[in-house]
C-alpha cells in the first residue's frame, strides 16, 4: 500500500514569485510567469538552499543560527485564504508579493492546515513536500503597512491559521501560472498522542 494517497482535490497556480533578498524590513517580492525549482529551491531566492541557519520557528530544537536541512524553501499560500485575510484587514485584496509568497494556489480547501508531508504534484511532475503551517510574521505586516498605511498592524491576528505552508522541493521542475496541482496526503490516521 502506498504511503501517500492521491486525492481528487486539485488546484490551480494563480501567482508565482521570489524574494531576491532581505536587505530591508519589508518584503520585496518579484512576480514571475514561471518558476524553475531545483532540489535547492528557486534560484536567486532568499530561502533557497539545501541547508539554512535555524530561525525562531525551531528555537525549541536548536540555538538560532545552527545549520539545519532547509525544509522552508518555498512559501505556498491559498488564493482563498488571502481573500479572507484581506477582508479581515478591510482591504480589497492582498497582493501575494506583500506576503513573500513563492506560489499561490486556488481551489484546495483548508489549505493552511494541509497535513505535514503532503505532496503538491504539479503538471509536468514537479512535486513539493509540505513541511508545516507557516506562521504570521512581522515582515508581511511591515510590507502591508508601507503599501496600505493603517492596515499592517492587524496582519498577524488576521492571518492566524491562514498564512499557508512552507515546503521543499522533492522533484525538480518548472511551475507556470495556470498549471494544475493535485494533492497527495499521507496514509495514516489522526495522531492521538496529545488528545
């Protein structure tokens, strides 16, 4: 029996981008028509690499700056969840560039709560593995505040549970806007260890 089960749930890429550097307090993201992914992530992207220094996400496991495997190569968000965040912030829309997003997908429900280790397999075979839910952070808040003064401060509570997921490249390939993606989930029951 396969450890990963293909679902009937499919989505569509609606936006692609990369963050070339983090030299400013705000996020600067470049929108793209296509995104080439290697095992190290997207070329010339601030989050690319096979390894990375540990950050606040894993402070309970490692001293900050410890070199660890990079399972945070990509930030993947849901078009529907971005619309929900925008509504909470009383904005017409959230530009994915403000979020530092790599990929925006529409059509997959409850996206930010995809099970860790799920696969998103795109047309052409490129596949990324979901690491974990992405937490709201200060960088998008600062970027939103600069773009829409008065709205950035509310970002963290508005985006709680809606910030998407972090992911890493399992199979290299090229992503294009409009391409379809299928969700594959781990074949296991709900963990009851902390119930």
